[in-house]
C-alpha cells in the first residue's frame, strides 16, 4: 500500500491573475475540467494506493476536502500547517505522522499542481521504484528532458536512463544557465527534477536525523501536540515556528547518498508559467492557445484566455503575447517574460492592491461570495450557499443588511425569529441583530445582499456560533 502525500501550499504568483494567494493554481481549472489538485489526487488513487495525506494551510482546508469529495475521493488525513515553512518540515511532519502507526509505510510525496497526462504510465513508474524504496533507498522521479530548460533543477545519473529502471543519482543541479543546460541535454545522463519522491517513513525520518537534525525536535513536537479540528489535524503552532523554512531538496536530498532516480518520459509539466500553460492547452496551427471567450485575428504564438463569461477578449496581429482577462485584473505580457509575472504581484502588493493576493470571489467553507458593487456607505454582494451549509450566527456593529433570495430557499434567523425565504422574497437584518442564513435545500441557494452603513469591512463581525469553528473577522 502506497500512501500518497500531496503538498498543497503555494503563493499563487507565477500564474497571476488566475492564480492568487487566496486560491493558488492547484485549485484552478487550468487544463481540462478538473483542478490540478483533483487530477493529482486521482492520479495517486485506486488499486495499491491508500487515502491521501494532504498537507495544506488553514485557508485551504475546506477547499481541499470539497474538491476531493467532488471527485469521489475520501480525503483521509489533512494536516494543517500553522504557517508555510517550505517543503522540508511538511515532508517530515507527514513521515512522523505515518510512522506512528507504521514506520515501514511507503510514502509517495508529490506536489499537487503538476500535469501528468498519462496517469497509468506514471503509476507504472512508481511501481518500478517500490523495491528500492523497500530496501531503504530514497527514490526520486526524473523527467526526460526535451529542451535545455533553465527554469528547472536537473538530476545527474550514474548511467544513461531507461524508462522504468532505477538508476543511482549522482547529484542535484540547481537551475542552470543556458549553455550548461544545453551540455546536460546533450550528455544524455541528466533528467529534470520533478520534486516527486518515494520512500518509507522510517527511511526519510532517519535521513532528516542525519542531514537536518535541528528540524526533527520542533516538527516532532508539532506532530505530537497536533489537535484534531473538524476532521483536520492542526500541527502545534509554537513548535512549528521553530522549524527552519527550507526545501526538502536542500535539507536532505542534496546531502543524502542513498538516492536513485526512476526516469519518466510520458509527459509532465509543473505549469511554471503561462508559456507552459499555453503548450499544455494544445495550440492551433499558428501556435495560438485560446480559452473562454477569446478570439485571435492574425495572431501567432499567442495565449488568450478570458476567465469571465461576460468578457470577450480579442487579439489582433499579436505575436508571442500572453493576455489573461479576469473580472478584476488583466495581464498582458510577452511570452519571453512569462517568468516575470511574479514581479507584477510584487508591484501590486507594494501599492496595496487587493488583486495581488485576493479574488473578487471569496471562497468559504459554506460556499462563496463576490462583490458586485462597492461605494461609500453601501455594498452589493452575490452569496452562494451550498446545500446543507450554514453561515455562522453573527452580528454587525456598523451595518445593516437586506437579503433577496434569487435561487433556492434560505432558512433565516434574525434574533428570535426563524423563517424560510424563497425566490423573489427578501428579509431585512437590522444593525446589531443576531442573524444567520442556512441552505436547507438540495440545490445551491443564491441571494443578493445589500449592505448599508458607516463601515463595511469584513472584520465587522461578532460570531456567536459556527459549525466550522472559526474565530472573529471573516464573513460567514
């Protein structure tokens, strides 16, 4: 039995504006009808695989479980990181958690935002690595290079690779310069580093003790003091803060001497930029990739994506251009500058623009909401509540609200009154009143909320009851 460990963090900068810190790329539908996270979970499920162990942040915990349930996968264990500390503490925490019940547990650690079109071929490569992992080796999966890529790390092997056959790993190579990458590609003894590993829990814990001993005590304490919370497992914040923020490659893999690599040549991408997304979308004869309501007129090598149903994106006479339109932000860049998109995020952060990290649509455990209009002393929102879900019992100090149901039925509590509000009906929530909305039906409930008052911030909330165990300050 293989225990998939899905790393599910990220800052959402390389594929801005479709990917942002509040909803990074693994949760978006970049390629196909599933998110990258869902596709990753499905790829590592089925015969021979156990329930996934997901390591993520508190803000993403409900997104993780919702997306897994929607594709029929039991989420298993979800470890909540108090803060992002890079991949080394996350991998060690997963290993220590699994080792408590089975030190020999086979762990397959993988990022959750990669594209691997041929899932059966990848599972076959994993099977090829199991004997080495059982024998105490650390197995990594290297991608056969197709170009002198400077945006990836590389793996040097002791012999020319053959798909499905483990080969001793000589060294890791950091992202190389162009001429170095060309030489490595020509030599035939190198693979791209995909950051995917297979080992037993005992093997990787011992590797941390040997090569990163300072990380073991705080992470061990964080796991031992972890607290169950609504089906999640929250690592101890104080202990976790003592773990060095570093990658598993640097902490362990580049120092260990017991690594082997299994070559994989059936297709892979980490979607590290919009140029990579364009390639995976399947460009037309002129190299254009189109998504949503996008039209290319006399364009070549251009990516056009409209992520809003009501926005038509038209390119005329463009060559090697990236243009991404969302409801609240538009990116236009030359393909050669795809890796510089994160600079746009830095600039927007410096000027205090909310688009740097957050979407107009805000995902919550009960559904989502988005702002339709905002001005002095009023705000209009669309709120969608999932079947069976409920917002917290709450009140506001600075605003009153009008709710108009436009789809489904809402169960509305206002102080001591409870009533059902159906389509085309409305209810008024006075300033200071304790209130809650619930969806008792079988279809999503949609309402329009009109807020009026002196202060309309999301932190104007006093929460009395909440089935999601959240504190003060967040809508719902």
